[in-house]
């Protein structure tokens, strides 16, 4: 009888141990418990403050424990977050895509800007660049234009930011979907630290442009000084 009880106790102990191992990991400490985690890179967490809903009343923020918490975008009609696939992190630095939308003559106009900021800083963003450089900054009607999608961003050691842009994205009217490419040309861009869209002469540099650039292929080596991407099935490389 005593042996049977011991076997039963052992079985319960093993069951409890298995349940403990399978339990989900606790949420990152710097994000509120109610938040939806979009990306977690090292100690930095990108999260949405309220669930995705029809009213589009929600914000996307980035935080790092004991360092700070910053607003990336308010996901509404006039402003939005480009998407979790196009977020880069290096130390306390975060780079992301911010969407600005307004009514155009033929429907909504969405403009994508690449923004970089230090989570621990209360100052303005240290870099703001139009996602397609300045080649198509405005059309003949004076309407600002940009790339249709930004599927990949990286931050280099020298704090420059590189990204891949697509002429056609997968969506023009839904937040958090501007990190995907549609068919058509893609381009690779590099903006130096301090670049600002408000300064026309301070332009990002176009490193490549073709329809064969792989949208999610942008990488930095371990040093953060060698940028690579895949184009026409081959690896392209540039030293920063």
C-alpha cells in the first residue's frame, strides 16, 4: 500500500514538473501586462498598448527596462506604425517606419518615413528620412510621395541607418502592413546619423535599385560595419 502511494506521489510530482516547464515565459518587464508584444530584440521590447481593433485607437511604443519608454506611432487615420518586420535595434537605439496619411485627390495618401531614436533620450528623433530618399519627394500636384513599403531596416555601428524600400507595398490603407513588398522595383538606402527630411540637401544615399533585390535580405556583419543584401541571386556587399 505504501509503495502504491509513493508511486502516485512520484507521478504527481513529475506531472507538476512537466506543467512548470511548459508554462509560458513571463512578459518582458518594461511593457505593461495588457500590452501586445510586437517585437522583442535583446532587452528592447516593441509593444502595442491596446488590442488591434476597428476603431484604430492604439499606440505602438518601445521600451527598455530601467532606461526608458518612447512613443513610435499612434495608429490612427493620420499617423501609423509601419510594421514589426521593419524595426531595428542596436543597444538603446531603435529605427522604425512611421506612416503619415492624409486625404489625396484620388484617395488616401500614405507617406513612409524612416525614423531613429535613442530610448533613453527625451530629445527629438536623431534621424528622419523619406523612405525613397528624395527622388520622388512630391509629385506635380505637390503631394508628398514615398516608397510603398519598407520590409527591412538595420542600424550600423556608426549610427547610420540602412533599409530596403519597395515601390509597391502590400497595403496603402492599413497600419502595420507597410513592412511587406508587392511586385515591382526595390531599392537599398543609407542615411547618415543626423539626417533630417526637413533639410533638402541632407539626402539618403541610394546603394542599389532593381526588381531582383530580396526584400528581407538586408544584413550587417558582427562588427556592424559591413552591409549586405541579396540581388539577382548574389550577395552584394558594402563597407560603411
